């Protein structure tokens, strides 16, 4: 039987006192993780054997909690078929251990039991989470999730083995196994963006966040904190777009952002969004084509590393403006990776047969040229800034740049002259 932990006001004061500023992301668990992931099958027949095997080599409470967290996230798959069918299995650790699949109640109950058998004090927390299928506009914000807290060296810490194990695919509804270290002993100030406990004391925040405040918080992903991003202009999840169309985020200069706008699950043309990097921030301009609600998803990666962008946050955009114009110039990967910034022209369609000023900043570029038909116009370089007058002809206009150790030109921007 699952027991839920409650605290009196007196204990709440003690609870808030025992919140450590140190979080798991500062610690290496290579040895612990390796031990947990290589657990022999003969030690997994019951919870007593498993708890003893996982934790007996370790002496610290944080290592024991980590071994249990890692084994569960590595061996228990999310039961997405039961979730979608509405047939949630009982939260019995023995059933979870035997079937090797569960929904959130099974994950949290198994951690609770294993932790107790290992001599750790743990609790199960019930509340709301902004998980699969969450819709900022329609969600009821009633309890729909369970996670845990565990006491480490006298301090209560938060963790979520369900979210630490992976996620449900938005494409086909299957479970995608993906270990997420972020959800082991998560900073309470970070977890509150997506987890709201029924008992506010388990926020581990002082003062606690209200439900109304939680509803308004932007739905951020672990990568938001890993990339050291900050919200500058818009801190609420819903943006009413009437006049101002710029969103500003703090972004370290070794990180780069991109974004996409969608409506009803369908992605809009990329030139409806313009991402520009200026020093240690990124400015995202929006140009929804008509009135209505949209989703803005923002992605990040390190600018000096290969690999895909990861989603870091999303906004709900309520566009109250009249039909928009043709949008922004179309940007390409090299423009983003160089953290470029275009000053003018800022619209996708430019007048043909006129003299147009092109002005932009492309860090690291040796030269930048505007290509219109068979005419190349080299822009004047001044540090990272490039500018010049171009007499436009009807048709496609491309802005291309060359960089050190690369003899080829890379397309940075595209326009249409009409």
C-alpha cells in the first residue's frame, strides 16, 4: 500500500530549513550508474534482493539513491498502451518489477519501496505535471502525476523516475527510452515549472508558488537550464500578440537558438519566425499569418558542436493582429550557427528595381555578398558588420558568406524581389 507523507506547519518550517543548495548535477555518478546498469538478473526477482544489490557497495545516501534511480530508469519502460487505453495498472512494486513496465504510480512506488529497503527515507508526491498532451489553453491542472522526494544527509531532494526514464513519442505514442539525469535531485526552482504538488510543502520552496503562478509559468525543458538560458522579456506561458512581436532570452555566447511556429500541429513556413543573436541574448521575432492561437517552440545547441538542436521551451501565442505581411527573410543554418543579425531589409519580399540597403552582422565571416540573378554585390566589411547598396532585379536574392578554412560560400539569407 502506498503511503503519502504529510507535514504539519512546524515540520514545514524544518523542511524548508533542510533544503540543501547542492544538486546532483554537480556530482559524477559513473561508478554508481555502471553498477546499477549491470545488475545481474538473479538479483531482480524481488525488491529486497534488488535493493541490497544496488546499494550495498555504497556508503553515502546520495549514491544509494542514485543506484536505485538509475536501475529503475534503465529497466522500467513506460506503459504507454495502458496510459492511452485508460487502464492504469495498480501501483504495486512487485507487479512493476515483474512486468518491467509501469505508469507514474508504478515508478514512484517502486522507488519508494527500494529506498525504504535500503534504509533511505523517501515519500511519494502526487500533483500536476505538464507532461505528454499538456495544452496550456485547455488543461484542467488537476493532479495527474506522481514523483518522489528522498532525504539525503538530512536534506529533502526531489526526483522523478518516470520522466528520468524517457518520454512518449508525439509521433506514434510509443515510449522512447532516454535517460534524463536532470530529474535526479532536481533543483526545486527548476522543477516547479513542470511539477506542482498537491501539498505545497513538497515544492521545497519558500515561499511556495501558487497554483495560479504555476499555471502561468513557461513550460521549460531540462535543456533550458543545461544551456544556461534565461527569460528576459516574457516569463509567462501565454503571449498576447497585439503590437509587440519580439521575445528576448538571455543566451551565453557559445549557445545558439532556433525556433518554429505551428498551428494545430502543422508547422508554418520558417520565415514566419526570425531568430537573431545579439551579444549574450537572442531576439525572436514573430509574424503569424492570421489571428488565432499558435505554438512557438524554441530549440538550443552549442554553437561550436555538431549534433541536433534540443527543445528547451515553448509558448502559446495568441495573435490578435490583422493579417501579417510576407514574413521575414529566410535564414539558413550557417546564419544561425554564426549567431548572425540582420538589420535591413527585414522582410522576405523586397521591391524590385530599386536600390536597397543590405546591412547585417555575421561574426567570423571573411566576406559577404548579395547574389541576385547573375549579379554578385560584395558588401563592405567593418569588423563583423557588412553593408552595401544593391540594385535589385526581380527574382531570388541570396546573401552568402565565406569563412576561414572554407573556400565555399554558404547561403545565409534568402529574399524575393518583386
